[in-house]
């Protein structure tokens, strides 16, 4: 009777574990962080408080998440982590700093870019003399339709090597009547994926461009060689909020790097009676200071305990 109950219990545990194929598919997805697209070099700022680079990054992120081929780093985590280390979360990150940025946010690849153009490229539907001051003002005696063009250069950088694995540019044009700069002043960074903005003329333009960017990206090209083996160590001690691990600069650990905290469970296969070991991610650790053979960090999610395994990309 006891043996039967044990067998049923173990079978239930295995039923609750994620399917092997699903776990393999998850591991095969490249982990990507989308940085704010830079607007440096634009000669006009008719949009006022609107942040076109942030808006485009928000909508590219949403589309990559919904695409299903990527593991995408949360935008709030990205901005706060890089900001703490005086590294802008923008498309101005170059290959030489991409390795540090990737380690800090736990991303294998960084999607970066520059908005090269965001201009009015045509207008129709109003008499020239009836327009109020400003190139995007409404017509006094009718509706004026304006055409706006955005042009973007995009790069995908391997954050493990600094190599650019994909580079392309794209252009999108849209006509509309509601391009007023004041209409976008209520949005804060990170909130441009809301329905109100996406349904505006500017939102449609930016979202259409985001869709074309994601459609142009090819995850099969996101490789510059065999992946390096995981950097693996253990939690050596816990002192208040400080978590000390047995890896340091000699192992390639950097300040800001993110580690998974892993707990190993041992189970007995009810059929073969073999001992099976299952790794479960129970939290994440961010490194605050590094010495030669040890590092100090703090748990940013989940739980941590002495002797648990920590793993990260080197």
C-alpha cells in the first residue's frame, strides 16, 4: 500500500513538471533586451514632450514578447539596472559596452537603434492661408491631413562578444490629422503601449514601424559561435541582505551581473528506480561588488539559502 502511494505521489510530481519539449523550446529562445531607440541627430522636436525613441522601444518589446520566438527582458528592470551603473538604456550603447550591459540585465542580445528621421513629408486638405502657426496646427476652415515619415536604423548586438549579428534600416510613412505635439505630452517613458496612444495617428505610425522591425529580425542569425558554458557557483554565506557567492573576478563575474538561484531536487523514477535530479530556479541575484574569488550581491526576486547553486552566462 505504501509503495503504491509513493508511486502515485512521484507520478503526480512528474505530471506537474513542465514538459521536456516546452523547457527545451524555452531554452532555445534567445534572451533579448530592447534598448531605447536614440533620437540623437534629429533636427526638429515638433513633438514636444513625446519620446519617440522610448515609444518605439516599448512597442518593439511588446511585439517581440507576442512573437513567441524570444525571451524578452522586462523594460522596467532594464532601465533601472543600467541607470544604477550610469549606462544609458539607449541605442547609443555600442559593441564595446554591450558586453557589460548584457551581463547586467541577463540578456544575450541587445536590440539597439537610431531614429534617423521623424518629419512631415507632405500635407493636403487646407488652404495655406487658413493654417494656424506651426507646421502641425489644424486648419481654421477645414481638416488638414499631414503625412509623417519615420526612418530607423536597427542593430542586434551579441552581448557576449560585442559582435553585430544583424543590421538593417527601414522607413514608414502615415497620413493623419491628429499629429499635435500636445497630444502626446501626458505619456511617461514605458507607457506607450497603452491603447489610447496606439490608436492615435502617431501610435499607428510607431506601431507599424515596430511591426516591420520585428518582422525583419531573424533569430536564427542571433549567433556568433557556440554558446559558452554556464558560469556555476554556490551561495557561500548570507549576511543580512548581502549574499556572498564563491565566484569572483577570476571567474569573469562583473558588478551588476544577474545570476539565477537554483535548487536541485532529487526524485526516484517509479519505473526504473533511478535517481533523477531536477533543477528549479527559485530566485535571482544581482552582484554589487566583486573580489578575486568571491562576490557580494542581493536577491532581486525569489528566495536564497546557503549552498544553493548560482548560474549565469559568463
